């Protein structure tokens, strides 16, 4: 029931031909073919363009400065502070 048989497609084609006529459909197909040719021509022009010269990547020279940190407290120091 969900699939279309050959008869369904034949009826659809006849209705389309009656609505649009053969001239409009052939003109439409000619326009589609012209669009495809223009697309292919555009793609061929893109392939012939030379690639831009490669340049060295820019780098930033930076020297990291190490910040001095306080020494970590040992468990004995923590216990001594808690007792006082």
C-alpha cells in the first residue's frame, strides 16, 4: 500500500505533461543542463588557480617567569599550629 507501482508513476507523468506541456519541460531540462555545465566550468577554473605561497608560521618569543611559591606545610607544622 505504501509503495508506488508503475501505473502510479505513469499517471503522474501524464498529469505533469498535461500541466506543463512538452516545451516547458524541455526548456527546464535545457536550463538544468546549462546550470550543470556552468558549475563544472566554475570548478575547473578553481583547480587552475595557483596556490598562494606558503609562509613561515609566526611565532611569539616569550620567556616564562617562574613565581616563587611558599613551601608546603608539613603535617607536623599543621599540628603545632592547631595546638597553640
